[in-house]
C-alpha cells in the first residue's frame, strides 16, 4: 500500500517558522489539533541549513518513540478525521511528516 498521507510545510526557504502544516489523507484535508498546526512535529532528522550532514544537528524522536509519545492526540485526530486507528496508519503519518519536518536551524531565516 502506498502512503495515503501527504504532508507539506507551507513555507520553503527562509522563515520556516511562519508556515503551517498542509496534510491530507487520501486527498482529503487532515485537520490537526491547533497546538500542532504551526509547529515542528519533533520527528528525527538533521536540521541544519549550513551543514545538513552534521550529526550535531540531529534532533527529534525516531518513528517508534515518536508514535508512542504522541499516540493520545494522534488517535484523537485520526478519529476526528475518520482514519482507522491502526499502527500502520500511525507509521504512514510519521513517514509523511518526517520528510517535511523542520527546526529553527533548518533555514537560517532569523540569522
């Protein structure tokens, strides 16, 4: 099965902190809780515009730990968005947002 989620951060380049999440599930808008709409998601990655291979900038939780740490709001959101509350869908969600996740060090817009 292909990932039914598509996630995109609304800003590219500088000033990532002024963006918001655009997430869909099977081409239907996915509504995030207000707390998460305009913030990074805390997924694992190296977040440095200066040196994207520098392990010093690795931050966040890996897939298993992220799902466990976010299961409560994630399950509630899945229910509200009519998505099956199943592990495979939690993993698909993580994988979609992880590709687009960011940190303040991701763009250097505030430097």
